[in-house]
């Protein structure tokens, strides 16, 4: 998923659908769209909260720390 382009609702729905489809992991971004801004730590946390122990979360490309 390109987390930088998705709303919170879209990110949650994407995680749920991925798990329902049998995905072993969900990924924060591909890195092919630098303008998307990369993933935030909050995105990774939300994804893990949604998928729980049903899938792994891959924080890929850029993770931006916002203070």
C-alpha cells in the first residue's frame, strides 16, 4: 500500500482486505512514488494494530519521524 496516499480509513480497509485475502504481510509503500512522502511510524503502528497476529507488517522505503 502507498500509505502516504491513503486516508486512515483506506489504510484500515486495505489491511483488513489483505488479511481476508490471506496475505502473510502488509507493506507500507513501494517507494515508486516519492511524492507520496513515505510511511510514518504511526502508519506502521496502525497497520499492526489492525492485522494483529494474522499478518506481519513490513515498513518499506522511507519511514518519516514526525515530532
